C-alpha cells in the first residue's frame, strides 16, 4: 500500500515539475507540457486509476503551494485531468454478457476512447482560452489585433517581402477576427493529437512491462460511434454563435476533426492488411500527409466520418490477433 501511494506521489511531483518547467517561457521548455501527462498516465494504467487521481491531486497541490493557486488549478484541469480520465476509460470494463463469452471482460472500444479524448481536448481548449481572457473576448480580440498590426509593421519595415496579413490584403482587424475564430479549433486539434500520442505511448510502455490488465486492442479497427458525427454536425451549425458557445463549437470542430482524421488513417491501415505493397503504401501516405497535411488531413477526416456513419468495413475477414 505504501509503495503504491509513493508511486502516485512521485508521479504527481514529476508531472508538476514538467508543467512548471514548461511555463518558463522558452520554446524548448514549452514542449515539456506535452510530456506532463505521461507520469500520471503510466502510474494510472500500470497500477490503478485512483493512483492517477492521487498523482493529479499531489501535482496540483505542489504547484499551488510552490507557485500560485491558479497554476495548480490549471494543472489539475489541464494535464492532470487529461491524463487521469483517458486512463480511467482504458481500464473501464463490464462483465461478460453471458457464460458463452468465456468470462472475458468487455472493454471500452478504442473508438469510444478516441471520441472522449476529443471531447476532453475540446473542453480543455475552451476552458483555457476562456480563462486566459477572463471571459472578455473583446479584450482578446483587441490583443490579437495589436499583434497583427505589429506583425505588419515588422514585415513592412524589414523590406524583405516577407508574407504578412497586410501583404495578403487582410486588414489587422479582420486578421484578428480570423485568429479569434480559428484559435479554439487549432487548440482543440493540437490537444487531441497530444492526448492520443501520450495515451498510446504510456499504454505501450505499460503493456511492454506486463502491467497492462487490458489486452492490447486492434487499433486499425478503431471506429468512433455515430454520436461523434452528430456532435461534429451540431458544432458546425453552432459556429455562428457568439461568445463561449462559438468558442466551444470551434474547439469541438478542431478536436473531432483530427480524431476523425486519425480514424481515417486507421481505416487505411485496416484495408491494406495482407497487401504486398502495404509498407510502401503506408510510408508514402504518411510522407505526403507530413508535406500536405492541410489537404490530406481533411480527406482522412471525411473517410473517418464515413466509416462512423456507413458500415463499409463490415464483413471483412477477421484480422490476425494484435501484438504489443
């Protein structure tokens, strides 16, 4: 018992240190915030999700005492919750429906976990932006407008013909309004990728150690529920709303958009199984995604959306059991 509690406390302190280091201001240190959820994820997946909750509490308390209470709250609502909640979902299981199931537990499908990852990322993105502006979106817009004006002045003064909003014929106010509209979507997009990457990395590490109680899932079969498509449609329809509702809608669009793109890539991994040129197809595809993500990610998102709404993968031959 003491060992478990010690693990939870240690994970919370390490995660808090990473989060505190990320707030120092440098670009290199800012990258540490993407690693902050990992210690909590590993201890929650490898031992118990309650230890993840203990780590979250310890990290938030340490930051509140060592720095300020707002930092502790930001940690708890950000990396802390973003680590504990996915771990809880991964370990969530139901008893078998009947004795014919051989006593096997029914684990939450990966597609449902991905859906809740996106919802969590959207909630954190919306909360973070709202907290940063104090609920005063007009003040946030004015700050963005000032930044856009300074960007134009530096660009025009450099004399190098560098691209700027002004060179593209976009007034500072319009550029600020565009950034105000796109920021929640970009934040939700990045957070979903971060949460998915951290969850995969932590799960892989715990599975290799032999402590993951859940069997390793067949990730190419990832399929979000149709409810994800309904939420995305509702978010698109709500983009014209003002205030926090509009921010929440854009956060959902960014988060669910990249989640559907990940599902589309899973479809590609699934349908190419058994193909002789599979490695070449996948490598070429990912190279093009890295180079032309602004074009290909929407295509994969549409593929993932279709996969959730249409049963075109039903009836395929059963794949080989997944390996760790």
